[in-house]
C-alpha cells in the first residue's frame, strides 16, 4: 500500500542532508508513562528506560535507514517514504508508514486501533533531533532528546 507524503516543502537530494547523521541521546520526558500506557512489561520497561541510544540516519536516493544502537541490541529499519513497512519497535513488530512534513519525519501506525499503537514524529534541526511519541489510545506523550554528533 502506498500513501502519498503530506504536501510541504519539496526536498531534493541536497535537502536530505539535514536528516543524515548521528544523534546521541541526551534525555527523556515522560517516557516511562508512555511505556506503562502501552502495556510494556515491567522488566522490559526498566531496561528500556536505562538505555541511552545512538541513532544513525542515512538517506540514499529514496531509501532511508534508521539504526537505533543500544548496548543490548541494534534496531535497523530500511524504508521508503509513503510505503507501508514493518519495524521492530519497543513492543514488537508493527506496520507503519513514514512521511515527511518539512523537517519532520512522521511515523504513523497502519492499525491505529491497536491498543499499543503510537505515532512518532522526529523533528530534525542543525543541533539535533527530538522524537515525540504519542500513544494513540491514551493520548500520553513522551519526548526523547538527541544531540547531533
């Protein structure tokens, strides 16, 4: 299934450079509450809260790769904007669609009725990235802050 990207500034290959890079974790806001609302197991939640991931973003043509590097494992997602893809996330495998909205990479779950579904918006600036996550069922919001390396 292909979904058109939202209208907004059109970015050529040179514009993608603003997304490419390595981002080091700085801090979280309300992350544990989000994990609780998603029904995450206590031990997994505590382990996830102790991680300080590094995120690497690569854009090559139409192909995007996001690698989340943690001491316990590395998650790597490869996708094209507007196309349904499966990602391995905090609570297992989920079908999502990634789109661009200016300097924001938006991750939307395909099944928004799933009780664990959440949207994630990664806002890129020259200084770093903020990842805002919203649990669809409860409206609980958490933010992860990253500094560009």
